[in-house]
C-alpha cells in the first residue's frame, strides 16, 4: 500500500491511498455493510461516492454455504463491489455484545480473510472495554500485540494490507504502550478500537483523549483509523485531531430507528420533521410525511441513503476546508451542534503545544476568529510562544506607545494611518526612540514591525463587544505576557484611547467602551508600576515622553 499525504491543516491530512490498483482519498469513511443482508444496493453506494466498504468476515466464515461461495468467488465479486473492501475478524461482535460464547481461532479467521482477497483484513484483536479493570486491559493489550506479531509470521497473501488495532481504553499508559509496540510492526493502517460505546454515549472528550494519545506515540507515515466513528457532526473535530479513516454502521442503525442525520441539530427523529433540511436526492424527492407512510424496509433504506449522502457531503466539506486551510473555522461551526462537542474541544486547549507543532507556518488566506474557541487556535498559541522567545524590541526604543486594534487592521485603517503619520512626522522626540505596538483582542500585543506578517496582519475577528468577558481577559493576559518580558526596555509608556475613529464603513463612530485597552491601566500601574500616560491624543504622549 502506498499512502501519499498531499495537504494538511491542523492534523487533518488530505492523502491518497493506492492499493491493488484502486485508489482512496483521505479523510474518508468505510460504510459498514452486512455481507449478504445489506439493504442498500452496491450501485447506490457507488453513486453516493463510497470508495471503500467494511464487512464482517466472521459472519461469512461461520455460515458454511456462504463461506464456500465467497472462497470460490472472492469477496469483491461476492459483494459486487469493485472498490476497496475491509473485513473484520469478529472481534467487534465479541467487544460490542460481550459474547464470550463466540469461539474464533485467530489463525483460521485471518487465513480466511487472505483467501477471499480482502484489501484490508483485520487481525483478531481483543478490544479493551471502557469498564475493564487495569488488569483486564493490560492482558488484552498484551494479547493483541502478541497476536499482531503472530499474524505477521503467518501472512501469505501480499495483496492484503492489514489493519493493526491499537488498544488501551481509558488507560493512557496502555494506549501509549500499544501504539509504540504496534509502530514497530508492519501494518498498513493503525486502527484505534474499543470506542464505539463512547461514541454512542456522546463521550467525545474521552474519544479525543484516546486519539491524541495514540497520535503522539504512533509513527506518522501510516493512516490512523477509528473503528465506529460515524456521526458526521464529529468528523471535522476528529479529523483535526488526526483521524484519517473511519468506519461506521450508524447510517443504517440510526435509519432503522427512524433517525435522520443533520449537521445543525444532530440526529432528528422522522416524527419531528415537517420538512427535510437537505437537498440530497432523497430529501428532494420525498417529504417526511411521505416517508412515514412507507413500509419499514423502504423507509429504512431511504433514511440510510440520506444519512450516507450527508456523511459523505461532510467529508467533502472537511477535505475542502483542509485544502483552504480553514479546518479550525469549520470545527468551530460544527461543535455548536452539541454541548459535548464543545466540551470535547477542551482537549485541544490542553494540547496546544502538540497542535502548534503540526500547524502550518503560512496559509493561503487570512484567518477568521469568530468564537471563544478561536482563542485556542494553534496559530495564536505559536505567536505568543515566539513573541516571548524569538522577539526583542528595537535596541533604540525608549518609549512605548500602545495603540488599540480597530475593526480595520493596520495601515488599511484611515484612523491608524493618521496616528502613525503623526508619530512618524514628529519632531518632539527622535522617531527611532519610539516603539509602537497594537493591543489586539486575540493576539495581545502586536509590534508594528510584525503587523503585516501572517497571521497578525491577515485576520478578521469578532469584537470585544460581541464576546466581552472572554476576549477581555484573554487580551490582557497576553498583553501582560509581553509587558512582563520587555517592560524594562522602556523608560515611559503611552496608551492611546481615542474618543472616536473611522470604521470599515467610513463612519466616524465612538470608540468601544469595552475595549481591553481600558484594562491596561491597572496592568501598568498595579503590577509593574510603570511611568505611563493614558491620552486620547498622540501629541500629549509625545510631550510626556519628552519631559524626562
């Protein structure tokens, strides 16, 4: 198998998998299908854009008549699907239903998957349950690693590209152990298991903790798969955290319960809907009332098709966001779908150094900061880190002028342009002795010489009025980071708080009464006891500087 990464944003990767003459783009999903009781025809799956499916080798294996047919035909001809096919070994049934009566021999089921020419067979692992004790979990992790090593020794079909399951459940040390050990073994895809029950319970925070623990410890040149991740509102966040592939039967299982996927309000029961908020072929052809009258199998089939259309539409949206560098913006939109998704975003905040390491240095377009989650963008975190370690004020600077960031950034603002012009033309004190910085809602202090660099000079942001408390505190904390580092470089400081300014609509309006620059006074006086002036005129500050 060849996996070529073509573009990245956050930890989401546009990649191309080439295997056995077939191609699959990442991030992507394998719809899970029953090997011979699937309600959706394969031609419908292809029309929706499905490139790969997941089916269960154990179900085929334990049915003698079906087993012989598949052995003779091969899995692709049997399913009438010319895309990529992954096969599960039966471990999921043991995990999901805790069926201890199922007796499966690893050597037999793995050899069977090779004989039917599965593109992506899965070893017979032992998934860790979320309620397992530590002793139970470590036994399962060690046994899965042992089986993975045994699998490598038994392999015969070189066209098979094996999934290597990574386990550990809620135990981070076991996840790390499993990821490191599996990294040393030859598997085409590393797959995180044991989380389906967490998905069902909307435990997204736990899911991301597991994913990031694995991501930090697994080799980076192979795709990471998550078993059972099938809720489209979670796709963007999971992909931003490093998930490349996923499989799910949620599209059909939810349909059997008359549940309809949406991106704006989660899953809806068919009974709740008067209109379909979607333009897929199913929703364009039928109304909710019409669907309610259909017999169960047809209704399930149509709902399942809609759920798949929506899922693959969202994957396209995510991939396009990666190409444009807008994945974080998309994540911030999608997590509004459910409180548990917002809660899960806290995992990003706790791992900003890791995300910053993977973040691009530059992007094609400026950034949009539109919510409190924007404060935790890795780009902003990088700026704060670098401004503390890689930046020094100009050597000739003696006086600091702090200007407020306005709705138009930098020199594009007529008001800021006037301020800079007055400072540059001054004869009151030498211009080179003045250092100008801006107080930014999201970045804290931005020195003038960095104002045109990415992303400080290429962003649009929500104002402090619209997100008052969070922005206010964030801005002052980041401003203090700069002042604490460099206040000894200046003799005096001036803070400009204008009475009015010209906004982006060329209107002369009153200055924001809740701009964080009002909080600078206490910071300068109480914490650092600096010699400073607050004024609404540039000239007043310059005269204050001159009066040494």
